[in-house]
């Protein structure tokens, strides 16, 4: 489903909100973020769209999210919010 610019903003904010609620060093996988976006926001999105938006938020300057470095099981990507992401939510 193609999202409108308003829906994209809600989607990105929802991603930041769920990562902000989970301030562990381990982060969250895209599947958990997807579930939050679908249940809490009612967004009709899929995991590939979550990954696209995580990539977008990571490429921002400064990055609002970051991938958690994994030593074991590198194929399992987890994400966490950055200081810049928390500052954005606080503003």
C-alpha cells in the first residue's frame, strides 16, 4: 500500500516512539516494530516497508536510528533510537 505523506510521517514517528520505549542496548527487530505500527497506529504496512523507513531514518543527518552491532547472528538486524532521535521526539 502506498502511503500518503501524512501517513509516512505517522509511520516514521511510530517507529521512533516504539524504539524510544525500548531503551535497551539490544534494540528491536523490524518484526516487533511492524507489530507496533499495525496495532497501535492501525497502519497497513509490511516488514519491507518498516525496513525501508528504518533505512531512511538511519540515513538522515544526524541519524535518528541505528542498527545494533551484532557479533553473533548478524543476520538478525535489531534497531535502536539515537540521541538525535530522542531529541527529535522531545522537540
